[in-house]
């Protein structure tokens, strides 16, 4: 379940609903072999990775990380070229944005201001930045942000209990030079693809509208 603004809701017929669901599956298939930002379950942090395959015809995908490890992740925790974006992010919006440029680590946060392509963000780990690249940021519904914030806090608490560092794990700090090189190339590839148009299914407000 998700909270959706009333102005973004439209009535559709059962037939059109089936067409829309099929169109979504087709676009999600295009994620395969593309760079994405996805959440890892053990620390609640979002990293750059590559979608390797869809698992069956469900909503889960196999993600490969720069250290060549893999995990299963639900589509709602995967962000890429087809994720919903807003042309202008303003104070009060919630985003998934780069929290550490050196490691290309993403975290959920709240926009506190903007200025010429850059946004100010307060992240869920209480850090702040006023030089966040808006192009590489993904808009989040408030309900998703709240869930991600709670999940991050729970993961970090478990890490503390396991006597692990509170700092985000560097996805290549203990990997080979080959893995580090791959991570750099993946970051460049993602930055290039992040400016591409996202999936937009626009439906006419009247019954029997068409997908375009």
C-alpha cells in the first residue's frame, strides 16, 4: 500500500488496468543489465549495483554488487532510469540521494532547500549536505521515507549489537582492485543513465483512456 496524492489518481477500466500492469512489467524487464541504486538488507543503505535478472514474473530481482556478491531485492527498493522523478525538488520533499560521493552511498533524506541544480538534504543518519546533485536524486513518497528511515535505524542497531561499525560499509574496501575498478565504471555509467527519461504512464482522466 502507498499514499498517493488525489490529483495523481485516475479512474481506469478493468481492461485498461491489465494493459497498464503489462506495460509496467515490460518496463521493469528493461532494468536487467542496467546500473541501479538498490537497498541492501543488512545495513539499510542503498548502493550502486547491476540488475542481473528478474526472478520469475514476480516483482523481485537479483542485484549484483561491485564486490561481485548478489542478493534478492524487491522492485520498490530499486531505483534507476525508470523510477519516478520530479522536475523540481523543493523544501519538504523526500528523496533518495547521494550521502557520500566518494563511496557513492545513497540514503533517504528530507529536502531543506535548493539552489541552481543543488539541493540541501538532511539524511536519515542525521548528516546534512547543501550540495546534493538533484539529477542523481530520486523523489520518495513520505510513507516510503518513513519506512526506510525505520529500517535503517533497525539495521544500524543490529550492527551495533554485533559490535560492527556504525559507519556505512564501503562497498569495495575489502575487495580486489578489479572490484574497485568495476565500481568506478559503474558509478560513471549510472551518472550517465540517471539523466535519461523515467517511466511515465499517463492516463486520460476519462474512462477508456489510452497509454501513451
